[in-house]
């Protein structure tokens, strides 16, 4: 590249620097600046039909967004009610987790509402057709295109009048206006920008499949996530047939919404009652197992938290957390020792979340401590008990959002006892449920022994 015709883009945050430097001045990451071709003029980007006249917010508010059902209730839930016309959605996930399967199933269902174009850059048309036959989608009317040039994909979509455009994957596409290999920072930025402009001008809903790095983030500059309207991630535990589709950004719905799928021979099947799956446990109460209620978007989920305390440890005690932040587990054990009188010092503590779910909700704090206490005393907690609440460093139990909705979900699944923060206690408990309102960790431990 000629000198003066290049810029340097951070592969982590997407910021642009005029010259190379070892550390990004925006995000602080090292060795992430990559040279890219400078943005060209109108001959490269193309000119649109001209600027539209300005409008007012009141005038635009009269037009409700047009949504298209994808044929999957769980997928529609994560999207906020269906695909919005003119939106751009980015879907990431580990290899083989089911991204292409979900897109092919969605394409077959969406084809009944209008033309759908499925552009594949990683597989031949015969390979896509083979997967479609395995999924029982031979009668689908969606159009297939094996192409990696983004200009050709956009032109084919415009010619077809596609209502939905699926690109699998964005890392395989390239634009003729950038002299670099597909998947580079420059190609990803420009290809995504072209597809975004196409979506906004024509009202076509665009679905992009993206590769992920070993850290689980979508490969390429983070600016891609700012350019699109919705960012979805496929998550799964190793060896599990269940898949969790999580929304981390959504301009047309709730962020952090999740959808649960089960991978079968016929493709992905939606799980409409995920709490029943996560609560598939031993019929006899076991020490170290407590159920909590998480809030994911607009959905309340019952999750089993397990803990194992081994007091026969020699040397430095271990703290192993699966599905839970390790630093938070260490902090909770220290609070339980200081304000609850629980002797975890010198013991190995293992904590696990059943079902491959990762907990980021602080409402699980109380359940984690109660599970560790149950394992330490080798005393099972009642199967009818559910607990949620945030634990502070002073040993206080703090309230969490949507307390009443969490209790309603627990009551719906037959739980008869709940331990919650005093501020989360409802004026009228759900029918058939006894609620213990606690303010301190010691009160919660006493209630668990009696409950």
C-alpha cells in the first residue's frame, strides 16, 4: 500500500490511528493496530439516489416497525418479536454449534413471507442442499447463492427483491474496492458497511454469520458490533445437546434475552420451558444443591447451583468455579466465613451451574452460599426451596430486580418455600408459597436449616 493511503485500525475496539503504535490509545490493548487501505471516494463506495428530505420524530413514530416471524418462537423472542425490515443482525458462535443450521431453518420458514436469498461462502450449493435434505427442507423456496463478492451478493439480492438476505459468513466475503484478503480488518469493515447500506436503503433484513475467536468474541474489529443493529451469540456446554442463543445488543428488543434450543438429527428444536430441563435432578435431595431464579431479558429461569466442599485438602485450598465468576466465588466464601461463621478455610470448594449456563446475575449469590453451606454440613436442602438475593461485603442481603416475577416463576414450578431479601418480599406471596424475608446472611442460613 502506498504511503499516505493507509490508516491503522485497532482489531479490538475498531478505533482508527494515523500511524502505527504498539498500544491502542483507546482501549489500551497491545499489538492490535493493523494497516488498512484508506477509505476511498465515491467511485469506490458508490453514490446513492441522493439525500432524503429531513423528517420529524412525530412523523416517523406513526410507522410501527414491520416484523417478520422466523418460524421459531425462541428465535423471535431473542430478536424482540421477529426480524425487523431493514435491520442487520450478526450471529456468532463456536464452530459446529449450529449457526448455519439455524440460518437454513429460518430461511425456509421466512420464504413463505417473501423472497429469501441465502449466500454461502464456505460451502458449495450441493453441501447446503445436503444439509437441507437432512433437516427435511427439500420443499423450501428460498434461493441459494454460492458467492463471496459482496457487490455480487448485493446485486443478486436487489435483482431478486429479497425480503431477507443471509450471508454465511461475513469473514469469507470481500469487496473489490479493498486490496486485502477476505477476513482482514479492512474487508470486514467495508463488506459490513455495504450490507448495512443495502439493508437501510431497500428495507431488506440482513442476517450475518460471524466466526468467533478463542476468547468467544466475534472475530474482527469490535466496530462491527456497533455497525449492526443486533448481536447474537450461540452458547453451549461441551458435550451438551442444548444451545442458548443470547442477545448482547438489540436496538429493537430487550438485550440479554435468551432462547433455548435442543440439537437433534432434524436440526434445532426450540425448548419452550427451559426451567424444566435445568431442573432435571435427582428425586432425592442431595447436599450442596440449591435452586435459584435468574432473570434473562424478559424471562425468569430456574437454575440449579451445586457446590462441593472437601475438607480433606492438603496445602493451598482450591476454588474452582464452572459457570460462575471465580473471583466472586472467592468473595462470597470470605463473606460467609466472616459474617456467617462458616469454616471454608483450608477446604477445597467447587461450584457448578447445571446445564452449561453461565451466571452473571448477582441474584445467585445467596444460592451459592447456601449450597456451599449445605455441602459443608452434609445436610441436604429441601427440594421445595428456592433462594435468590445479592450478598454484600457486610453480610447484608440486598434486593434484586423483578423479585415478584421470579417468585411467580418458582411457584409455577411447584416450589413451596423461598428465601429472598426483605425488600423483595411481596405483600401477598404466591398461592401455596411461604416466603422468608431476610436482611442478613445469618438469617438466611437459619431459614435454610429450618426450611
